[in-house]
């Protein structure tokens, strides 16, 4: 008989716990575990069963001839495990006869336990189910040991692939897990998005393959709230040995913040596995509605075992999840959601009850048939679900609506729950950001973006034949795709509509309607497009479009750690247009100086796998394309890779137009994204000239209908130096082209060209503005030296350090060239010549804010405040007294001291205006 003093002082004995009672509970768990392991093994193909049979041994020892070997020093040895003779025989008969296992040669164990997670041994385990393996190692493994264990697990996974199995190993440190320390999130690992909910799933579904059992088994359901105290007493009182159990912690208090992170994780998983995710999302919702009095399913399972139930059907984890959800939804009278839950469960199980079993009636089939009888599903409903592999777009679209509605409902619930609970999500902010990016990429609907309808719903939506139809003209034109040659846009035969063809083809490709064998048809010539052109477009798109959503692709996981940036740009010029007919194809390469593009379609693929398309038509097609390209380049500048550009030109013999436009992306990049981003690009389009300039990442344009208007527009003021860049096809033989190529620094350039008795004067100032004027010509000295004197005075007032350079414009072989004239700049500059008086305009501001000028003639000052509008008449009288011979007068200086510093072109505009008024007054006398 036990000492009663122990009963008095040990609260465990007060609760009736004995070695025998603990052994009975442990045996019940092990019996259920054994039954589910047998079910797991029978669900595998005969050649796959060896994986399950040998998995513990492969982890337990390091032998060069065995799968998984990478180093003799790799962590091995499982606590309490010794292979039996059957296992060793399986090893020798199937892998290596020469392996000689000697227990005494084994080093100290470094592995606590091996568990299988998920659907193993449940009604949901199908032949193609992957297996998740928790490899629980000692806490003292260093980084080198962990890396060796990773490599060993990876090599075992590769061996399993040859058996037709997909295995995912997760290396677990139970001490770190208990403290909430997790690896960062990955495509397969939930990171910090969930802890207690993952533990709930582990305890209800995990299968112990070898090693220590979970001490959680031995904590009665009613003691869950006292988990830490209870397990400590089990150890301290010797009920559990030091190397007998493994402790992942209890599940009594699930914090509110975990439901939010776990829900977002399941929303992400819904991208590729919507039905499985719907079940877990609904369970998260059901738990959250019970918060704070949450009863996890694993505790219900444990309670049943403590009450003596070990029946594997009754305690099937997936059946228990369904029953909890059915009870929750029925109580809320949400029958549509309940029906979706049943479909999700049916698809997860994967048994087609409408078809006879090929291998007799299995326990999985019997269990599912029992549920179906309760649901009262008619045979035709099961037939519909069992032919999911033959579902086409309409059925998938209908199911997609149900799923998106459910996912949206769950997301809104999580938002409301977060507001009500006033608890932050426990998931790390960077992991929440990553998951949010994946959700936006997969589910966000926005204009021009291709919507993915079919991830995880039906395996194959491809059609043998697709017909493309168009209706309307110009901006009202619509394209449609159907499986019928008829093109009535009102019929149900239409699968999808779009306002441009490339966007419609993108939608077809991304949603799997087109495969390598699909035939694409057009009835007749639709807006100039033939079937050959349709196929050419489709083949080009096929090279670059993603075939699955990046958000669900493990290989693309890292892309979501960074903001999205455009990666690929596809351009389709003049699709269905006869754009070259107006020019003649022979003139494209030689005489035409603009781009005959009346229609253009753009397809963009970004680093998150989002596909978007847009089309432009009309006279501003090229300009609108530039604006869209500008926005793409703003985004590209935030990344580390250049944008890949691929183009096709239609109705373009010998690709003359395509070759002409190849330089445009680089031209735009050079203009707006290299060094100075304040360049102005001058380009000719079909309706005239455009000056393009990027301001605040927005491409602004100025239109000029003629060459003379262009020169005038280039005189507009600039806040800072803005170099001009001119497209090589924009007036290549003009004086402007020569000026732009010559004036390449923030100095003041004077260009003059003699035309008999007159001269053209161009001044490109220190900020890049261009001023044009004409003047009488007698000699270069008489023309330039007074101007240089004026510009020198401007420079003094500006307190600027720019140089003043002079060039003479000449025509040579139908081209304009600029020749530097250094002689003029080296001549002494007089303030005025003998015939010209010193004339200075002095800016003043009237009370109304209008700018007026006083005038100084030699030493005499004419004030506007006194003379008003008669000022220039009085000045003309004075000039007439100084010289009886009529002549053209020019200003020696303009004083703009009352204003902030102005660029030289401003001085030149005032100079030209004042000189015109003055000389008109002189001539009028």
C-alpha cells in the first residue's frame, strides 16, 4: 500500500492519477495511433509502403549506402527506438543487403521523435496525398548540425519522390516551439501566423512514428488550464521518465490575435487549395466566435479517449472537424455555407461514390457513404461532383463565385473580430505584409487585370476549339470568345468578353482554356485580323504568360518579400489596322518622320505574376503608350532588374515599323531615367510635335501643330536646367536638331544664321529654354557683340557663372550644322557703339501688381509713374534729338532686380517686347 503521506502532499494523487491509470491512457492513445498508422500504410501503394517502414531507421542511423546519407556526423539516433527484425529484413531485402546494424555502435540519440502530420490515417488520405513529417530534434543541435539534418531530410524526400511520394520535412525544436519561436514564413510553413491552432491540429491528427510520445496525452482535459503545473508534477513525481515524452505545450488559452494571423494564412492557402482552406477558415471562425471559451477539437478528441473511446472512425480528425463545422453552421442556419462545407469535405476525401470501387469497399468509402446518407445527397449531385475533372468554365465560374463569397465573408469576419477584440495579430508584421501581398495578387480585382478563376477548382478547363468574335467599331468594339462558331453576344455561348484581343487571349491562357492542342478560330476577317495573325499573337503571348498564379507557387515565394515591379512588357502594334497604307511601306524607313501607329495593345507581367492589359487607339496612341510606359518605369526604378520588352507589329511588311520603333524604350529611359530626370523629349507624331517632360513621376506633354509653334513652345520657362533631347526621326535636317545636339550643358548658347539682309537668332539659355528672334544683318560683329554685352549684364544681375557660347548655323548637304565662333566671344565688348545710346529698362511694380518699366537713356531717366503710357513717345523724342538718322535701337540692359532671379530667356522676351514698342514709337514720329 502506498504511503498516505504522499497522498496528503501530492495534489496528483488527490486527482486520482496512478501509474496504472497513466499507462491505460497512454495505451489508448497508442492503440488509436497504431490503427491510424496501419490505415496510413494501406493507403499507400505497395512500393511506397517501404518509405513508412524504413523512415525511422533511415533517421536513426547514418550509413553511406542508405537513402539520406550525407555525413557520418549528421545528427541521428531516436530516443527509445530500436529497429525490429522485420524492419531490418525489409532494409536488406529492398535496399542494402550489406547493412549490419549493431545497437552498441550507435551514438547518443539526437532525435526526440518523428511524427506524421495532416491527413495521414484519416478519411482524407488519398493515394496522391503528400506527407508532412515533423522531425523533432534535441535542443542542443548547433547550426551545422541543423544544416546536416536538413540535407539528410531533403535527400530522403528525393528518394521518396522516386517512389511517387511527396514528402515535406519540418525540423522542430519542441522547446523553441513551446516558447513560440518559429522559422520565418515560407510557401509551406505558417511562420508566426499560428501557434496554438497549429498545435490543435497537431494533437488531433499527428501520428507518432518513432521516439517520444507527447506528454499532452497524459494531461486530462479538465486539467488543460493547469497544463504547465500538471506536466511539471508528472516529471517531478516520477510518473514520466526524462527521455520518455516530448512537450510542445498546452492549448487551453488561444489568444484572440492568433485567429487573425491564422485566418490570413488560410486565405493565402486558399489560392491553391480552396476547399481545404475553406474548412480551416470556417474552423478558425467557429473558434473565434466562441472566444474566450474556446474548446479545441483536440481537447474533444482527448476527452473521448479518456472516456474510453478509441474507435478510429469516431475519432477521425477530419470527421471531427466536419461535425464541429456542421454543428456551428446549422446553429446559425447558414445552410448555403454548410453545403459548401460538405462539398469541400467531399473533395478533400476524394472518393467518387457515383462510381463502383475498383478494390472493394474500404473503410474510407464506408465512412463517407454514411455521411452522404445523413446529408441526403441525390445520386446526380454526387455524379456532378465526381466529374469535376470534366468541369468547364461555366461550372468553374459558378463555384468560383461561391468560394470567393466564402473567402470574402471570412475576411470580413476576421476584420470585425480584430476590431471587437482590440487585439493585434500575433503574426509578425513582415509576414502579414507578405501574405497580404499574395492575397492582393490572387484576389484583388482591378481594371485591366486578368482574373484567375480556376486555381484548385477543376484540373482542366482547356477547350479543343475556341472561336473569337468582334462587335462594334473603334472605342465601342468588343471581343468575345466562345466554343461556338455563332457570334450572338446575347447567348450563353459567350465565355468571356473584352475590349481588345490580347487581353482576351491573356484571360484564356491564364485560366487554362488554351493548351498546346487548342485550335483558335476566327470567322472571316474580323476588323482586319486573320486566323494567322490570331495564332501569331497567341504564340507570342504563350512564351511569356505565367501558367499559374505566382501567389500559390512555392518557387515564387521570395518575390513577395519585395514590392511588385513590372518584369515583362509585351507590345502589339496595329493589330487589325492598315496603318502603313497612308504612307506607303517604302517610305517608312526613309521619308516619314513620325510613327504610323493607330492602335497598340500592351500586356504587362509583374514580379507577383499579375497580368494586365490595355489598348490605345487614335491619333494619340503613341503618346498614351508613352504615358503608360512612364508609369511602368517609375515602378521598375524601385526594383533591381530592367524591364524586358517584346513586341510584334502587324500589317507591317519586313517589320519596317517594328524596326523603326525599337529605339523608343531606350530613348524614353535615357530621357527620363538616366542622370537628369528633368529632360524634355521632342518627338513627331502623326498630328504634330510633342514636348514630353516628366514631373512628379507623371509624363506631361505640350502639343505643337507646326515647327514654328514648336520653337515657341520650347521657350517656356524652366525651374531648373532642362536639357532637350530630340528623337532621331523628329525633323532630323532642321536647325533645331543641330541646336539640340550642340547645346548639351547648362550654359548660354547663341546661334545665328544669315539670310541675306536678315539673321535668325536662337538663344538656348542656361536652363534649357529656347528663344527665337530675327534681326537686321550687316555683319556678325554688329549682330552679336551688342547681344553679348546685353547677356553679360544679365549674367551679372543673375549672379550666375555660366558661359556664353556663340555658334553659326550653316546648311550642308541638306543638313544643319553648328560651327563654334570663338572669335566673336574673344572681341572686346563695349557697353554701346558710337551710334547707339545706352538704353536700360528698369522693372517696377504698380500698386495693382502689374510690371512696368522705367527707361534710362544715357544719363536721363524716364519714369513710368510720371509719363504713363506716353513714356516711349517721350523716349522716342529724346532719341530723335540725339540722332536725326532713323535707326533700330536695342537695349543695353534690363534691370529685373525687383524680381527673384530670372533665366536669360525671360530677359530676352522682355528685351524683344520693349524694343518692338520703342522702335515702333521711333518710326511713328
